[in-house]
C-alpha cells in the first residue's frame, strides 16, 4: 500500500511517499519525497491551485491509497495559520474526491513515535529518521523532513495496529 504524507504550507509543502506491507514482514519503505514551492508574488488562490495540482499528480502517478497530514498545532502568525488551513482544506478535498483514506498526526505524536520523546527538536527527528531509514538527509528543508517524519510515524503506528 502506498501512503502520501504531507506537511502542508502555502510557500512550501513537503511530501513523502511510503510503501507499507502489512503482510508478515511489515516492511516500510520510503519511496520518494520532495517539496512543492509557490511564489509569494502569485495570488493565494493560484498558489493553492498549484499545490492541489501537484498533490493530484502525486496521487495519480503513485497509486496512493492513504494520505496523512501533519495537523496544524500552533502558529504565532494568524495570517499564516489561515493560509495553511486553506491549503490543508484543498488536500482534504482531493482525498474526498478520490476516495482516499485521510488521517492526521500532530507534531507531538510524530516526534513521540519517531524519537520516543514528544518534545524532540528537528535535528533529533532528522537523525533518528536517518538511522531508521538508512538514508542521509543533507540538504532537505525542514518541510520535507517533517513530511518524511509524518509518513514514517504513520507507518510505524499502522504496523503496531496490524500485529
């Protein structure tokens, strides 16, 4: 089964694709990851449309069965939280339109599952992902690492339920 994990944002939306087998091996594989970027000079509705188009393409090209989003937890900037919520709403609509299972994980849940400590910093999460996935992340932005962590945590969570 393929899972698309998303760290939603307007300027940068991180994404990762995991394949997960709930057979006897319970194998978790990071298939791909990347970033959807939109320019600040483009109108908000066009930026959301670009995010939506890219997510739909990822779903189509990878036979995605589930989407997991990093849940909005806390923002200092009111304008930012509204825009991120709008991007998240577009992604939720895509899931609904395509009959894709949609789940959410909070940053605290993700950190707890990935590192064993819900207050871990970004560097700790990144290092633990490198150990678990046996991949060195050199230049990936936080948004991409967050999406990878979200997808990995979701798969680990599924693995424990499938036992």
